[in-house]
C-alpha cells in the first residue's frame, strides 16, 4: 500500500500524463491504449488505497465526534460536518483518482475511435 504522500504524487503524475497531447500515428495510438489500460489498473489500486486511508480518518473522527457530542451536546448535523471535514484532504485524493479513472475510460474510447478513423483512412487509400 502506498503512503498518502506517494498517492498524492501518483495522482499528480497520472493526471499530467492524461492531459498531454499524443501523436495520431496508429502504432502510437495502440501503445497509448496499452498505457491507458495500465494507468486504469494503477489508478484503481490507488483509489482503493486512498479510500482505505479516508475510512481510517473518518472512523477516528467519528469516535472523536461522539466524545465531543457527549461533552458539548453537539447537534447531529454539526457532528456530521466535523466528520466530513476531518477527511477533506483524503476526500480530495479519492475524488482525484475517481476522476483519473473516468478520464482514462473516456480517453480509451477516444483512442479506439481514432484508431478506427486511421484504419478507415488506410482502407480508402
């Protein structure tokens, strides 16, 4: 399992790679499809790791919130906000990997379309 810092670094690198413009050469497109498949596997594992950390923080925050609620008579909505904000950095990380997965899926579809387009151009010639 990666550390939180490693996950942050991985999210930044994966996101940067997804945003790069790539060549439309058919061989490069096939290579990109392979890379996108691997990226999706890696980002899926990173998403699971980030959710594990998120759940750990939320669990600790729930215990702390229950103690505060008992001592300070906090409302349920205040307790909920306390728990949610305790994991805000991990929520961002989880959302980042979720968006990376979604983007990779869409780019994979777009790459397949580009390959089909290049293939049809070759058939015309």
